């Protein structure tokens, strides 16, 4: 299988590594959106959050929390976004699970775009109906 992040995890492709242990690795994104843009990956190959055991995704977030203070100190960022793109519809381009750490700076110009018409508060019945559907799916998949 031809996976650049597997190659990086195995030490066969170059990367600017910030942290690694037996399960995860954090390294600089090669096309940083903003200074200090980091990626955290599991060393084992998983496509994304739909495919990985929840503990693995949890380990990515735990690592993010451990790195965050150092990232802030090193970059002087004012904020931080943690982001995972899962599947093409969500913007995934590399098919090995990865968590983006995106340091944010005042006026940096980056941001999520909201769909047109955003801003209508949902009714309680709408929210309850969707919550019920998700609860049922949770039971069905358990
Ligand atoms: P995605 O859109 O899949 O969430 O993000 C993929 C990210 O991987 C992009 O930000 C891209 O710049 C980064 N990337 C792609 N190829 C490489 C690579 O070979 N090395 C590093 N360090 N980052 C990469
Ligand atoms: Zn991989």
C-alpha cells in the first residue's frame, strides 16, 4: 500500500518530527496553513475516524492536549483549532487518519466557512428528532 504517512511513521520518508511514542507521531505539515501547523497521526494505518478504534482517535486528541501549551509557547499563537477531515466530503485528501493542530493568530484570514442561510436556531422538536435517530443508530451499532 502506498501511504505517505505510513512511510513517515516507519522513518522511510522525511518529516520534521515534534513528538513520537509507540502509537503516535506529531510532525510539521509540509504545506502549513499557518506557522506551526502540526499533524498528529497514529503509527498504524487507519483511513479515518470511521475506521479507527475510538481509543486511537482519543490518543490523537490526548497528544494534541499535551502538545498545545508547547505549540503556543513556541509560536506565540493566540488560539488553536484541532481538526480531523473524515472522507472527501469533509476535505480529507490523505487517506491515513490525522489530526491537524492549527495555531491561530489575530487576523490570520483562516476560518471555516458557514453555509449560506446559517444562523436559524433549530426548533426543539427538530433537535429531539435528530437526537433520537442518532441514539437509535448508537444502539443498533453497539
Ligand atoms: P487533509 O486534507 O487530508 O486533512 O490534510 C492532509 C494534509 O497533509 C495537508 O495539510 C497536507 O499539506 C499534508 N501533507 C500531504 N503530504 C504530506 C507530506 O508528505 N508530508 C507532510 N508533512 N505533510 C503532508
Ligand atoms: Zn498509512
